[in-house]
């Protein structure tokens, strides 16, 4: 089809082609709290396709109307745009495109009905039969759903329309299950049809890492082992496990944060410049980083990792129970809710530069940050600070705040006004909100759903990326399971984690940044 | 209606503007909500005194810049008065969740001969390293010293041709500005919802189908005489679909533009219609008609439902109606769009196509 000449120019863009978005597990939290509010916000910004069917598939015996009412509640609570009037054009125009098909995930005939419904709806509306399937179910259903779609030939691109699938994390629980799931998926879908979602990659600040690095000339020359002392990636959460206790107790912090979000951020920080701003060019470079990361050997696990679990404490002025006291958590659970890990990347750029990653639940505040700490000047003209640690504290740091209060700051030394030469650290700050006057940036899911509809896989993980990430964390998980070294430490809820994490840094003559 | 928090404008001496702004921000920081002081751009807004007094100008500018606040320098100019230059400063914010997103306004009332000299004061108030955008709410003239001086300071200039009673002269003056000046028009931004829906239709049916069936386009706009919005919409269609202009006929409230196309010929009829409640310049209807004069696609603005209703009656498809939430674009949204997207070469081409029809 020829390009539409009326779409020329920067303002009208090219919206995705008409599509049926099928959400498996549509009665769950993810659909109500994230997916449909994101779609509603996209609709308000006229970024959705000209024609779209949003089709929920789940077990509950709901009608279209039940489904719409359930989603209206979610949109009212979680969308960036208000629904001023549930009978007004904004909501009804959107809700008219919402449909519900009831079926069990293990019942093949239900997929047949769904397939028929989609084809019929596309014909009725005079639209191509493009389909984007979204797996928003618990992961144990992924294989079943994919195989069922394969059995009914629902996955093959055809003249009447393309087929794509979005798969939510977790993608496997270790390398072997990830490979097995990739195997199942690849029997039914080509890799180019698969969009593995990690919502961290949809965050503005994470995307801005690439712009910061590759749209500016001043950072790249110092972005290497010659100037960088170490890198810290911190993902702190103030929340506990709450409604996810059942999942979390099996997963723990490594599977929940490290294997996906944290390593994704690490690859963006450490990657080489891609040859183009294209999905595979960028993903190729990310994979090279994962391949170059030194796998932590079992005997190195005690000295390179720390694990811990939170005990009762106070967060935001409220008393909170310890992890093992949360409903749904096994009474003597050994699941870590905190981990700190030191990795090295064996390549020319990063040889010898440690990457420290820490993440924990029930910390004093929610904050995700990447800090590039630079080396100190080779020769200091000025009087040293009171202590060596004070000096380390005052090295130049480029801090990328992913959330909240998204922005970038550069810390450097300045002379305190007055007599003598007294140095003080100061910062140059860039804050998204103040620089762009925006208090409410788009949600990550908005960007990712739109990209999947447009067929842009840049912000989605490829199968080899997923598997290499598991190769990094599997040895740690295995060592933790088979040995008591390092011990599972405890930390009080509302603190920055266990003593072992401080020692991990102190052994290298470094310390964690205060978030 | 968006709530606006604003400090009372303080009249200050021109030399004290920066100091007074600092003190206003200090007091703003003590309020209960977190204050976000936006630093995105310098916006110079030129308003001739004929459009109202300084207080009215400040109120209008604050409303119009609410969505994209920054440092706004308002020039309220009266070349006929006695020589004088007065300044006011104020900060203003809109609530967004638990925050207030704020901008700052410096208003300069320049009269008499000082009107032509106010550019030097404006220069001294610009924040460094941020883009400078001039919004010129008057007829542009290459003989106007102040206009030329400000042009040299700016990265972009935005007009509002909808205000003009002499659209031919206004659009021609805009089109004659050298290409090195990146020009924009709030009227163009106001057309975006309609343009998007027309593009949307062409996504579905294909440009070739549209042109092969088309014999005329009928556009109705709220106005007493045909306004710039209608002319620009016609210019956009003509330029995008590669129509060659043949001739124009006009009356006091209508205009017919005739083009030849790759297939045949097409006429675009622009009609000014009255409406009590709908803002001036709003496109009410755009109907695409086939050879026998039968409409096959229409877009109609329905004020009661605040939507544009799109009806597709193409062969092979049953008549389909769909409402898209869209209404007249207010000044704040139009300015936000112009600032967000920056220079739009499609606008420049649409403007040129529109102007060609009058030569």
C-alpha cells in the first residue's frame, strides 16, 4: 500500500495499522491497572489505530458490558486522562471497541471461538485481520496458550494480516525454563513476531540513557575504564510484597529485579554505540554486554554477592511486618528480598570497572538510580579532605535518576566563597519536570503497547538477551540454594539493607550512595 | 476550566525585573504544593494595544502559555501613546496532581517611540541557552523595526492568522518571510484534529481512491468571511494531493478554488457560516463529493457532543458513523502544539499553496 501523502510532516505521524489486541488473562490486575488505562491514554492522544478491537479473553463468565464496567473502574483510577463522564463521547467511543470472549486457557475449542470472533470482527469492520496477542496471565499458562494458538494456526502471518505476541515477564525461572519457553514460542511464532516486555525499558529516563550517551559528544570520551571508577545501579522499593506474596516467595529479588530490570539498565549503560537506532542493532550491542559479563563462579559468590530479607520495621512512619509475617509467605521462607551483587564486564571499555547492583524491598524510599562514579584527579593540588572516605564521597558522579523525580545530575567540586580554598561538592541538575514543565509523563506501557502495534521491537528483549541474562544470575541462584555462604542476612524494614552490603563495598574501598 | 494560581502582578522598574522575579519565586516555594518552575524556552509575545489593555493582555497570555510555561516576555505595544516603558512581573501555575507547574511572565508596556526600542530590554531578559520563540499577534511587516529586531533574536516566529480581517495580505506577508525564519501559525495547529481525521480516512481508503472519486470538497467554517483556517486546509489538501491551481472565484462569504488533478478536476468550495456558540474559525463540516455531487465522506463537528462525527459512505461498505472526541482547539493547546513540534515544512507548503490561489 502506498504511503498516505496526508500523513507527511511531524504532526500527524503514522498511527499503527488497524489491529485486534487480544489480552489473555484480561480480568487480572495488569489489564485493569496498566494495560487498558495505557490504551485509554493513547486513545485520548489519538495515537491508537483508526480501527481497533480490544478483546479480553479469560475464564470468568463475563459479558462485554461486565468487562467494560470493570475496565472503566481501572481507567478512572489509573489512566493519565480523566473520564469526566462515563456516558460521554470519550469513554463510550473507547468502550465501544472493548469486547470479551470467555474461555479456559486449557480448552482448545475456546481458542477456536476466539479465532472466529477475531476474523468475523475484522470482516465486519472492514479492517485487516492484524492481531497482537498479549499474555497477561500467570506465567504457568504461557506454554499452554502459545501451543493452543499454534494448534489452531493463529500465529502465522498471512495476507489478511500480521500476528505478533507480547509476553510479560517473568520469562522463565532460570536458564533452562527460559530456553524451554523460547523453544515452545519459536515452534509457533518467529522471533520477529515476539515482543518480550520489560516495562522498565518504556520509562522515559531509561530511554534517555541512549540519548544522553549517543546524542552528546561530551560523555562518550569519558565513558570507559580510564575515567570511570565504578558504576552503581540501585533499585530501591519502599513497598513490601503485598498482593504478590505467592509469586514473590518463589521468585525472590533476583528473578523479580536483577534478571530483567537491573540487567537491562546495565546493558544500556555499558553497551557500545549501535550502528543505527534500530531494534536489532541496539539489541545486538546489549547482548554483547551480557556475553562479556564475567559469570560469577560458585566460589566467588560469597565475596561478590549479598542476600537478605527484611524484618519488621517502620516505613513512611508506619509499622510494617517482617517478610515472613506477610500472608502468603512460607513461615520460615529463605527467599531474599534484598541483594547486592558486584559484576565485571570483560571487554576493552570496562575491564576492571566493577558494576555494583543492589535492590531491595521495604527500603526507606522508592528510588531507581544509576550512578557513574568517576576516578579522582591523578594529582590533587588542594588540601585533602578530612578522611579518605570523605574524598571518595566527593568524586565526580553522574547520577541518572530513573524514578521518581526523573533527571540527571553531575556532582563536582567547587570553591566555597570566602578566604582560603575550601572545597565543597555541588551539583548541576537536570530534572525532567522542571526542564520540560511536565508533571505527568506517559506511562511505560503506553509507549510499549504503541511500539508493539507499530512493529518496533527496540524496547523489547530478544530471546538471546533473556537467555544470557539468566546465564548471569543462574550461578548465583544455584550457589545460594546449595550453600549457606553468604548467609541470608536480615535488615530492618525502612533501612538501606544489611551490613553485608556495606561490607561488600567497603572491601573495595567504596560505599553506596545515599539515594 | 483549568485552575490558575497566579501571584498579583507587581509593577517594577525595568532594572529590577530579575530581582523581583527571584523574590516571587522565593515566596512561591513556600506554598503547600511542590512547585515545578519550567525552564523550556523563552517566549516573546507581541500584542498590539488595539487588542486590549495591559491587564487583558497579561490574562490572555497567561492562559495561552499555561500548558507550556517558561519565561514569557509580553510586549504590549502602543506606538501612538506618549513615550513610556513600564514593567510588571508575575508567576503563574497550573495544578498537576500534587504539583504546581509554573512559569513566569514579564510584561513590558511600551508606548510612543520606545515601542521601537523595546527589543534591547527584551534581549536583556532572555534566559541563555534556551530557544527563543516569538509569537507575533499582529500583521507582520518587513518595514517594522521592532519586528525585524526581534526576528533576529528568535529561533522561531509564530503568527495567528485567524485574527486577521485581511487574510490575503496576512498570509502573503507570512509567506514572504525569508526561508531562514522558521514560521508557524496557531491557525495551523487548530486544524490538526480535522487534518488528522482526514488523514485517518485516507489511511482506510487510500489516496488514489479518494482522488479518483472526488469531484468537489465543501468546507464550512464559522466566520463572517472565509477565514485563514479554511484557506490553509484547502492549501494543505492541494499540496499533499498534488493538485494544480487553476482559478479562484469569491464572494463576501464564500470562495471556490478550482484545481486540476492527475485524474480530472476538483473544486474546493469554502463557505463562511454563522454560529452563535462555536468559536470563530472552527471548521464545522468537510464533505467530499463524487462526480454526481453525492457525498461519500463527511466530517461534521457536533458541538453538543464535543466531537467530530465521521461518516463513510464508500461503496462496498455500509454507512459507518464514528465520533471522535475533538472540539475547537484553544489558544493554550494550539501554542503547546506549535512549541512541541517546532517547524513544520508541511505548513509552509500549505501556506504557499493557499497564497498561490490569490496571485
